[in-house]
C-alpha cells in the first residue's frame, strides 16, 4: 500500500512539473505568434483526443488525453499544407518571424529556470558546506580506485586532466562524468603537488563515475548534549576535534571520526581538541545512544544560502550558465563515446525525482523544476528536425543558400527527425526501466 501511495504521489508531482514546463514552453510560442500576427488554431496541453477546454478568438485552448507533452498549432505551419495566401499563416511570414516564434518556447523555459533559481535563493536554500569548499578528501574507501591510486585523507584535489577543481562540487562533477576513463589528478599533500593516475569505476544504479572518496567535514562542535561524555570531558561548542585515536588507529574529520567512535563500543578514545588556537588532549569513552555509540556532540554541516534580489539573480544566472555548459559537455561526451547513453534519463526517472523533490518541500521542488525547465529549453534548441532547434537550423540553412528548400526535402528531413526522436525516447525509457528494475541490469 505504501508503495502504491508513493507511486501515485510521484505521478501527481510529475504531471504538475511537466504541466508547468509544457505550459510555459507553449506559451512562449503562443505569445510570439500572436504578437507577430500569426493565427494560432490550437493551444493544447497533452496530445491526442481533446478532453475539455474553451475557444477564445481563433484559438481552441484545450487539455488533451495524453499528458506527456503539448503543442501550439499555427495556421499553415505544416510543410504539406498548401498556402492559401492568408496573412495569418506561419509559412507566409518572413524567416525572422518564424525564427522568433521557434526560439520563444525554449527561451521561456530558460527564463523560467532563471526565475525559479532566483526565487529559491531569495527564499533561502540549504547546501552542504563542503560542496562550496576546496576538494579536501576526508575518507578513502577500502579497495576503491582512490585507495589503489594512493590518495589519502587531507589530500586536496587541485585539478583533473589540467582543469582546475576549485570546490568539492566540481570534483564530484568531474569524476561522475568519466566512468572507466583514466584521469590525471593534481593533488596537494602537505605543501607538495603530486600527480596521480586514476580510473573511476562505474557506480551502481546511475551511470556515473566514482573513485570512493568522501569529503573532509571538520569536526567542529555546534552543540554539546547535557549529561553526555562530551559534557563531562569539558568539551564546548566551537571546539574542533582534530583527531580521534583508538589503539593504533587514528581518524580526522567528522565522518571518519564518527565511524571510529561508533566502532569503539565503549573503549577509551583519545581526542585532540583545538580551542582558541591551542590543542589539548583528553581521553574518555563513548556511550550507547539510540543504537549508536556517541559522545553527545552535534555538528552542523549545512549552510543557508540566501540573497537579496540582485545577488540572487546574479547567482541564478551563473548557476544556470554553468549547468548549460555542463549539459553540452555531457552531450558531447555521449556523441564521442566518453559517456554512456545509459546516463540519460527519461519520464520514469523524472517522475521518481519529482516525487522525491515534492516530498522534501517547496524549495527542493522549485530547484528540481528549474533544472527540468533548463534542460527542456536546451534540448529543444538542439538542431534536431521536429524540435524548435531543427526549425531554427533549417531557417539558417535557407538563409545561407538564399532560397527555400523544397517541401519534399523538408518533409523527408522531418520524417528522419521523428524517427530519431522515437528511437531516443525508446532508449531513455529503457534506461529508466533498467535503473528501476534490477532484472534488466
């Protein structure tokens, strides 16, 4: 029952996300066409049989049976239609008008992404502190590619294949895009820069690279629980536990130290603590709290990012630009074989993530919608026949050769584009099924 409820919630969230994206996209085409004097016959959310709607002026505004898409039907836009000379026909307008109508849909999706991210940054969004900080390794998994390459905790990753890595987030992106490909890392260790060759393994479920490292999160105490071992040992908020030792094993950073504390099962632990720029040592044991061995401290590793309008708009532009460049990078890698086609996701995965984002609250949902809207805008600008980018590409070709291509040539081009999209949809749906049904892996 819980599974069915979760699936139902994901479907509702997916239809909401998709509905907003399609509405905004088609609204762009609709507004541009109306402003340029092109008659719009149909504005539809969904495909297939008309369910309900209303007519205003020349336009039938409708909701149709199949919710996976939408369209704006303009007078005389199909290449197989004979022109009648009506001034409201799409093909009867100059190329500049047709270009503006074609680009208006993707432009609206990109503008929506900017608006949503700006709104989120004004409302305030929580991010893990380490994602915005230098790529300092906090833990190395046994048997991982990182261990085999000789990486160690407190190593700082400076570059991948010569490209600078300023933050942990950049490291995650660089590694995830390169499964099964040898990379050259520049690593700073105790003031020296080393070169390490490493081949990320393919992570399970999602087709991304992984080298088996975790971020360094400083063990800076934000709260000490009453009557806990930490309180009895005299630890205070803002103290930093720089090292924990049990026998001949020592750890640094919050994650590894928390694991060692839990594994101690009440054995004495030596703590090196930084307070007011001075280090002191204290020894005490953890106690069992809620099925874990703990010392009674809290560490805050999230931070709130919140800005005024102008700063939020600036950060939104930068973030969306970075995602756009990353998208083209991934597409290029797919075409050159450096990234698997299985990295692509389709409607099933979008539905799953829609449900997850909606369950987490308004800000995560808006962030996810911004990502989907940006990707939809970029995808529609690809020079694939049938898509807006295909229309723009054909207009560009016709502009260069200074004549219109024949209707027969255009029909063939769009037939090829239709077949390509069907094949692409089949691939992404299979990928979605493979990720969610282990029997297909």
